[in-house]
């Protein structure tokens, strides 16, 4: 936090504005995000949270304003482009292929291929499984080795979340956008995801965290950015604010 | 202090049952063989399985639905269905026969490769159209391929002038009835395609993307897989397999017929489903489809062998399809692979 503040931000948004027809979904929103920092996005439904993260992840193109990533101005063509520069979004539905195992999901679309008998192309499943096990280990996620070979639908919600995060980390995500990562989980698993976010922070990943849950927000965020009707209603550090104040910023008044 | 994110170990609770549920198609094939063997010995005092003629007949029975089922396996795993394969097969058979009919008097040796090439190219066309309709124009697979079922049927009968197209060509006859190492050529052709398709499905990126597409289309799209191109290729492969089936048909009977594959469509889908594929996509194997095709062939041939009215075949195969789907439903519970939440 304080040490992160000394360096240049990994992400800087300046005056982002996005209109859909006559509706201004996002108006002149600016903020900074540093490596190893968690920024929570709070706001009521329709406050512009989704529009903001979609602008950063390449889904929407802002009408005004600019996005600086690692000091350079970024014009994202599409989500794949965002992923290539190191911005990974983990959606609520996780985008895992439930019928494939952990390794296959981590490498989906980017499988390592070897040649059997120097001729026939073959996916290197062993390498995939070992690399997946490796990344889960660095994230201190405990999935039984025999589960790594099973379809991910046999994993718990929290484990699946971890696989999605592991995939992003394996592919060198430097900025992780997490859309309601705890919403679909039971309480014990929510806590584990919160722990995981702390660990990612220590590994210097920058995180934007969207949640409706103020308890989670206060548990993980270094700063809270509150949006209301597309505008920045305020930015607070958890230590210097309260649930009441954040709610007031969210609903106005 | 790693948090343990353990899921409920549903799968470990009944390992034996779970194994049965996954291996049931093998088991069923063995049971069927034992049943007919016992019947043959008790009723006629002969062996069913130890008779090479019976084994060869069963393999030949299985070959054509299996050829259709190979491409169908890919399509079904990806969450689609291809209803057009039977008449695409017929169209390819007719075109091959027509081309060979014309060329045989001039160049009998050249007529065979020319016929094969023509049948293959003609079979790809409906596949490309199916794939384009489904991937680009968002036509549901059931409807798109049902339309092609009609189109291929009509064009096939038009190309055949409404009758069968006989060919008298020694090379074609050799392809259809010749043997190599004691095994008929059509079985070698089927075996070769089985091996290729098994490799592609289980070992390559293409196979992996096929499973991903059936498991979660959105995940496939977000992973950067070219889903439209992949879908196009899937239906083209399915049609290509139907084309090969058409060639084998024409070779075996020295004639092409538009209705050649008509009864085989359901057999091919049944083979895929009995082999453990889910019609909702995401699961299935080539080995499973081979077992499925053999089960159907054993039932069909076995019932003829023990002198049961041939119409019972339909009943038996129908029951097996329903039972295999029921087993698929319970399997998801037994192995803990149910989509919970």
C-alpha cells in the first residue's frame, strides 16, 4: 500500500466516459491501481461497475478518457487483446469447461503439443497436469492429486474459482479483474477465496474486485471505489471509513 | 497453511458401482455374446462366436453404421447432431456409381479412384453447408441437418434416376469383397478410419476443442478457440465419414443407391449414445462408439441367427438405446459428475 504508492501505477484510468445511446453509463471516472493492491468496486446495480470493468477488459471502448497500463496508453481491440497484455477477467460463471480436467482448463486454447514418433501431433497432457499442479501449489491451493485428473465439475465452487484464478496466473496476468468472485459460494469457501486474494496480492498481482458484499470488500480491499449513476461517488481506505459511509456513498445522500 | 478446498467425495463412495456404470457397454457386449453363444450351443449344438463366418458378418454389419458414427461422435460431443449422414452416404454412393458407370468402359482401373474422389468431394459439400448454417447463420443443428437430410435424399434420387445404379467393375468388386490377411477390405477401411478418428479426438487440440465446445461453449470462445471454424469442420468431417460409408456401400454391393444409408442414421446415433456419449454434449469416445456399433450388430445378427422374427431387431435396439440413456443419467449420480449447484 504505502510501498506500492511510491512506484508508478500499473493501471491508471483518466476521465473514462461511456455512453450507450442517450444513456451515460460511465462519466469521467478516474483512478489508479498499483501492483499488489486490491481495489474494490462498490456500487448499486446499474452504477456502472460492469461498464467500467468491461472498458478495462476490452469489451467496451470508452468514448472519452484514456487507460494507461504500465505507463503506456492502451487502446484495447477486444478481450483477447487485453489478455495478451496481461489483463485477465474472471467472470462469475468462471468460463471453465466442466467436462475437462484442471490441466486442460488451465491450457484451454493454448495446449502444448508434442509429436508422437516424431510425426503425429499429440497434446502433452502430462506437462499440462504438472504445470497446473505447479501453479496451484504456488497459490497454495490444495486439490488432491487424483482430483486433478477428474472433470472440474467434480470440484467444489471454491476450487473451481481457484482453477480459474490459477489459469490467469499461469498465463502471467498482472492485473486480475474479479467479478463477484464470492457470490456463488458458501461462507467457508468465501473465506478461502478471500485468503487467496491476499496471497495473490503478496505475489504482486494488481486486483480489481467487484462485490456486493461489504464484509468481503472490507476484508480484502486496500481502497474502495464507490460508483453511483456512472460517476465516482468517492474513494476510501477501509481503515478510514465504515460500512455506513460506503452505503451512503452508494445510494447517495 | 494451505486451505483445503475439498469437494464432497461423492465419487469415492461407490467405486465399484461407478466402475460398472462406466464399463457397462463393454460388459453388455460380453453378456450379449455369452447369451447368443449359449443359445446357439443349446438349440443347435454349434458355436456362435467361434465361427469365423459369424464374426466376419458381425464386423461387416457394424462397419457402415460405425463409419457414420465416427463423425457423428465428434458432432455429438460438441453438443450438436447430424441427421443428414444417412442420405449424404446415399448421395456419395450414387455419385460414385454414376462416375464409375461412365468411366468403366473407357478406363476400368482409373474408374475406381475417380469414383472415390467424386464421392468424397460430393460428400463434403453438404457438410460445409450444414456447418455454415449452424456456425454462421445460427440454425439449430437438428433443423439444419434435417433440412440437409431432405436435400441430400432428393438430390441422391435425382442423380440415380430414382433407381439403383449398378456398376460392373472388377476393381470395385475387389474393393468390396476382397480380403487382405483374411479380413475383408471394408473392415480394413473402417479400422483405419477408426484409428485416425480416435487419435484426433483423444490426442489432438482439435479433439480437445471438440470436448470443450460441448462442455462450455462460452469457455471455448473466451479461450480464443475459433468456435465457428471448428463447428464448420465438425460437420464437414461428419459428412466426409458418410462419404466413406457411401464408397464402402457401393463397393460391397457393386451398386449405388440413394436410400443406402436410410436405416443407418438411427443406428449410427444409437452407437454413439450406447458408447457413452451424452446427447447434451461434452462426453463420448471413439472406442465407445465402436463398442456401441458392435452391440447393435451383435443384436441384429444374433437375432437372425437364432431365428427370431427380424422385426424384433428394431425393438431390441430401441430398448438398448433407452437403457443406455437411463444408465447415462444414473452414471452422473454414481460418479459424482452431476452438475450440482
